[in-house]
C-alpha cells in the first residue's frame, strides 16, 4: 500500500506540467485533458484489480495511480487558478 501511494504521489507532485499547460491553453482545455488522464489511470487500476490484463501486480497498480493522480493534479491546477481569477477580492489571509 505504501509503495502504491508513494508512486501515486510522485505523479501528483509532477503537476507542474498541468500548470504550464494551463498557463498556455486555459482552464477549460486543462480540465478536459486532466479528466481524460485521470479516467485512464483509474481505468487501468480497475482493469488490474479485475485481472483483465493478466495477473494483478502492485507495480502496475502503482503506475496506474501515478497516471490517475497526475490527471488529478491537472484538475486541481485548473480549479485553483480559475477560483483565484474569479474571486480576486477574496483571497483570504
């Protein structure tokens, strides 16, 4: 479990790619790409847990979660930057 979540976190922490994409193409396209990447990662994890792709392995599951959480970082980036732009006067402390 620790290996799977640690490798998944590596995918999450590489969210700089999504941030650069968001700066160039905007939040709508970033959200669409992030949704596709995230869904593909969770689909791979589901196929691995069902033994559809052969014998389930924790290495493949870790890679699937890295892909899924990479997509989640794209969604996070789009949501946070859009919220900051929409509520300029309410930035908090």
